[in-house]
C-alpha cells in the first residue's frame, strides 16, 4: 500500500526523493520499476544536482557542438573518469 501512495506524489517531489538514492543504486533497478519511477529517475534537475554533487561538474557536456542533457553529461563524465578509483557509476551499466 505504501508503494502505491509513493506513485501518487507529484512528479517533481518524487524526483527529489529519488535524488537521495545513491547514483550507483539507480542502475538498473530504478529504471525498471515503473514509468513514474523511471520518469523521476531521469529528471534533468536531479541529474544536474548529481553532476554537481558527485562529479563537481557545473556545465553541460558538449558533443559535436551540441549541449547534452544532464543525464548524458553525467554518463560522459563517468566514462571519462571510469578508471578513477571513486567513479560514482563504477560497476554500473551506463
């Protein structure tokens, strides 16, 4: 019953709640639960916070002259630092 109540929350509030989940724990479980959780997990403002908090990145990644989303920026920055010992998405599917 509590899970169904969670899904009734405003999408922005649900995204804020999801932002408290460690980034390594998002993959793949939060992407597979249901559409509202997936939408909250992919919230751009939440990924902007993750970029700043986890990677100290404050600007969108530019690829072929086009700014990527915060989610893709996070992925690109993690791929760039994949061999560092503290990569936030180490051992996660990106």
